[in-house]
C-alpha cells in the first residue's frame, strides 16, 4: 500500500475501503494475469461462472480471516507464490502436464480455489499495512473485499470482451501458444522481482552499499512513507525572528563509525 493510501484511509468511511479494494484489484497485475490465464480458453458461460466463483470464495476466505486474526507473512514471498500461480496456469494452457509430465492436468476447479486462497492472503498482507484500528474492523474488511469483487468484475468484463472478439479471428489460433508463453515469461519475471525484493529486505548487507549508507536510505524511506507525510502542513504567517539562529546539524555515529551529520 502506498503512503497516499495509508494517509487517505485514516478516519475513512466504508466507501473509501470499497474504492481502495477495487483500485487494488484493477492495478494488481499479478491477479489480472492469473485471471487472464484462467479465462483464456473458456467459452461456456457456466464454466466461467464456476471458476470465477471458486476463485472468489478462495480469496475471500483468506482475505477476511487472515486480516481479522492478524495472520501475516512477508508480502514479497506471498507475491512470489502468486507469480508462480501465473506460471502454473500458463503451463497448463500450453498442455505442459500432458507433453512434459505425461499426466493429466489436476482438477482445475480445485486448483483455482487453492490459488484463490493464496491470492486472498496476498491481498490481506497488503490490507494489514493500513492503520485499520479496532472500530468497525469487520465492516472495513468486508468493504475492502466488496471493492475487490467489483474490481474483479470490471477486469473480467474487459478480458472476456477482448477474448470473445479475438477468438473470432484467425490470429487467435496462431498466437495462442505465443500468448501463453508470454504469460509464463511475465509470471517468471514477477517471481524474480518479488524474490529480489525479499532478499533486499532480509539480507540488506548483501547489496553493494556499506551498512551506514544502507541504514540512511531506509531511514529516509521510512520518514517519507509515514501515513501523515502527505498531509498539508499548517501555514505559519508569523515571520521568524530576525535574531533566530539556525539550528546546528545533529552529529551522530553508527556502530562506532566516524561522527557525521546530515
């Protein structure tokens, strides 16, 4: 969640949580890529409803209960697993189980439900970054979930409309394999990005920065991403006193290093 989201949600009403949930789904490219893979070859309305219902039930369960009970994990790792679900669906669409593993594909309904649980946990880890408070917590979570569902409906409507038009052209047959290979590549790229983010947060000393500089960077990031950082500051109309002396910079050191100031 961005600093703007954190600041905006302070004292926000339920409609704001709905808007935030919808925005988060519509900008969540990992969720959208997975749904695109699920929808790619579906043509029957009954099948579409079945798989989307399974996905919705799955991510609603973990989103609501993980947030309510404060169950969390490193969101980089959760997003890395979500990236793997994108790769899985692309592999399945390419017939990878039959071609490379000589086995039948696992039941797609149950797999979509299981992946929905993972995606919901990812949504929950993001939601828990907000200052939710205790008052009306359940309604805030449900409002966010409603927003996620609305965003999902909008995204699926656009996807299905585009796929229905594309399936009527000759290019769909020619480029369906390439499209799913690109989908797998995108999932793999997301996986590497999330693993890099995890390594950066867990093993900062492995990066080409000395420990002192690395600590300063994270101090600056923390001060710039506080929920109140974007709130307007009070306008001071009174001019400062002419005899006011500038404040001397604070001198400090880190772990026995050389004294320095900012």
